[in-house]
C-alpha cells in the first residue's frame, strides 16, 4: 500500500519539478527544485488522487517538504 | 531620506536573519557602507544595476548601497531567478555575489530611460511580459513609514517565506527596520529548526495564504498567539481568517491590499474578530483614494510614475486607475477582483484568456489539440485554482506539465487537467464558449480528468 502511494507521490513531484528526486527525505522545497506555490499542486493532487480532504489546520510547514512526509500525511488521513 | 532612515536605530539588536546567519542593525549599516565605498570608487551613477541575488542578507545591503549611490536599480523577478526566457533580459549581465567581489555592469537597456535614483520593480507578468514599474527610490521609504505609523504593531520577531526581491518583502523589511523588529527570512524548512535555540514569545507571520495556512499547526502546537500580516493574499478565503481568529483569540490579522505601483501597501484591514473579514479596510492616511465606477483610484506621495515594457518607457500621470474593482454596500467596501479577466490564484494575478492563449500555443507541439480552455475554479483555501480543459484526444498529463513548465511560472501551471470531446463543448447563444457551463461540467464530474 505504502509503495503504491510513494510511487504516485514521486511521479507527481517529479512531473512538477521536471527532475528526479534524489531520495524520499530530500527537501523538495530546497532551492532550484520546487517553489512554495507548488504546495498547492501537491495539496490538490493529494485530495484528488487519494480522495482525502486536506484541512488547512492539518498542515504545518514541514508536512509537505519531502516524499516520506507527504506519504505519512496521506496514510494518516486514509487511516482516519 | 535614506541616510536619515539608516541612522535611526544603529545598535546590536538583530534586524535580518536567514538560515543560520544573523545581521544586527549595526552589521547592516556597516555592510551598506562597505558596499557604498566600493561603488563610489568604481562606478558612475548613470549606470543601471540589476541585482541578481536571493539571499536577503546580501540583497538588502546591496540595495541600500545602490540607493545611497543614487544609482538606477532593477529588481530581479521570479522569471529571471527561475531562468525563464524573457528577451527583455537577454543582455543583462550584472551579477552580485557575496564573496567580496561584487561585480556590476551597466545595463544599456534601461540606463537611457531612467533618472538617477530610479528603481524598477516588475509586475508578476500575468499578461505575459512583466511590466517594469518605475519609482523614485524614496517611494519605498515613504510607503513603509506610512504603513508603520498606521499599523502601530508592537516590536517583535517575524517570519516570512517571501523572496527578498518581491515588493511585499521589501516593504516588510523596511517596516521592520523602522519598527526596530526582527525579520526572519526562511526557505521551506521546518519552523522548529529555524527556532531551534529559542522560540520567540510572539511570532508574527508575514506572507501569502499558503504560508499562513501551512504555519497554523506549528503556531498552535507551541501555544503562540501570532500576529498575522498577510502581504499578498488579499483574496484569502474568509473561512480561513475566521478559523484562525477563533483559535487564537489574541491574534490581530492584518489583511493587506498592496500594489507595486504604490511601492507597498494601500489598504489595511485590521481584523480582531470574525466581522467584516472581506472588507478592503482603511487606506493609508496620506493616500487619496476614490472609487470611480467601482474601480480603486489612487493618488499618493509614493505613487510610481512610469512603466517600462520592453525598451519603451511610458509616463503615467496621477491619479492612478488600479484596475481593481470594489463592491460598496452601506459602510462596507469589499474587493471583488479585477476589471479585466484576471483572477487571483493564491495571491498571484493570472489573466485567464492570455494564459489560455499561451498554453494552447505551447501545446500545439502535441498532436491533435483542437482547443484548450483555462478556467478558474473557486477553492476554499486558495481563492482560485486553475483547470485546463483540452479538446481532442486523451493526453498524458506528465507530458503536458513538462511542456508547460518550460514556458509558464509556477502559479500559472494548471492544477487540474480534463479532456472534453469536441461535440461536448458548450456554447452560449452568441456562439462563444460557455465557460460557466464548462465549470459546471467539471463540478458534476462530466469531464474526464487526467491523473
């Protein structure tokens, strides 16, 4: 299950960035990779792809900054 | 004016922070003086300098030194920082680095167009070619002084995720200087790592809606009662503001309407309870504001005086018609959007038809694109998000994003992708594309979404 989510998240982020993610803990908002406005693309993707509702009160600045953290967040929402 | 501003508060209190570096007020002034001395030895004020620098601890001392030298300054834009190709910059060669080898070069595009001391900032480029907005350097200080006096916010430490070259970031920086507060510039790292040594008692947060929204949980977890100073997200959903105010009863939420054309802020709505959240607020007292046919019209001592587009200069006379529309009901005034077809996507202006043309032109590289439509879909947290509906065959979303990324800024890349068969396209009575019907089709799930 987690592998499937990871694969989808990686694909989405790599699409947005146009380059490969070095590793699942890589800070995707580091300079030259994604910019903060891509957070909106990621939130919309999570809602659509995994049928979850992202409440802004669920978010903190570090929730979205790596593949592993995004996947943790999605899993926590799916398991709610 | 700049000498006077620089001398108001030289001490060892922190002014700017970035990553692990701290610049005190004394450090800041020393650095400005060092660069200023270097400039005076080597350069003429008739030259125009483009600042290619993202680190705020480098950017602002350089900017102040250039202003002190009365040089002509051109700000970078996200287009140049992100290396999007804009012919306007083809021959700009000035590069500034912080290795004590600061290199400048004259910019032949702009030098003949500008007066000494002029500063050019760029609009976001929602119409494709960013417009250079020409100010006298004093505009920025005048607006910041006016904003500081109006806000009367207590001193404190603030966090922002804005890039230093944005007009809103410059405005925050000047306000923090005048208010003797500390402004912490951050990339998208963890807030707890930024404040690993000590957490301030009060943390102001300044930025766009996505920054505000994504910081709420941290604020809550650490029992912080923040002041929120929303810089560029004047279209943030009222529900968000309402929930923040319910959660943090001590919070004062400054919802701000600003324009590059006024070098910073114009209206500020100071919200302390869940009332009148949508209101545009009060305008700064030294600005004269009127509403002509519901459009915001402004005259102010910090108003810009010209546009640069390509290599052409166009002088603008006061008052300035902003293009922003308001709705007036009783004593309330609410910002409702733009006169043209621009919408705000998480605080960034996007011209839908212009963007549509750019996207369709770009995607013509793919086979069988018959038509494409860009739609704004209301979103509870981000104001609007963008949907692209393509007529023709089924496309691969990955290829679409890859192509669009080459040509568009991040906020212009659609968030949702759909296909429609040509015979499904809805038309109005006058045979124009019925965009509201397209939006309804998306809402009802009648279009195929590309995942």
